[in-house]
């Protein structure tokens, strides 16, 4: 193929048109002109506001005290290696029990977040921990939704 002035001119014009149209699309917003709002929720505050939090934490505390007391009693006759193994087992059991008791609270909170976000037309909701600037704080609405107020 021979590169003459006309071919180079056409190629340059095509590149310029593509660059300009790409710039226009990029400046017009996300997803070809559709805008979206980002919200955030302080999950710690939402968990604190959950009506079942106190009973779940009380149940976890009772379970932990019973497990620790039982383990301490059993460890009196164990070797140091067995004691370390028992401690690890108790810690694993406590983590599992915590997830069992507090997991449903998180599920309720996530459902409330989705409900509140949809009602306000918010497309993305992040944890407050990752938001440095901007966004819509949905925490109070989520707490109201889970507490029924």
C-alpha cells in the first residue's frame, strides 16, 4: 500500500474523530451518560443500633464464660502443648459462635441498606471506613429501618 498525502489525511481525521468522541463519552458521565449516587453506612453504628444486638452479645458472653471456665478446668491436667491446642480450639469455637449469633444482625442490616438505597435511588453503598470524601450518609436511615422507628 502506498502512503500518500490523502491516505495520511484520512487516517489523521479518523483518529481525531475517535479521540474527540471518546473524550465526549468519557466526560458525559458513567455508563454513557447515566449518573449514579454513592452512599455509605457506618456499619459499627448500624450494629449498635440493631435491637437484637444486646441479647446476641449477652448470649455470646455467657457462652464464652462457660467455654473458658470449662477449658481452664480441663487444662489443669494437660501438658503445655495440649493447653495451647485447647486454647486454639476454644478461640475457634468462640469465633464460630460469634458469627452464628451476630451474623443474622448483619444480614438484617444489609437488607435494610438495600431497602434504603433503593428508596433513595442510590446505586452503590460502601462502608464508611472506605469513604474519604463525599457520598450520602445512609446510616441513620438504616438504623431507623432496622429498629422499626
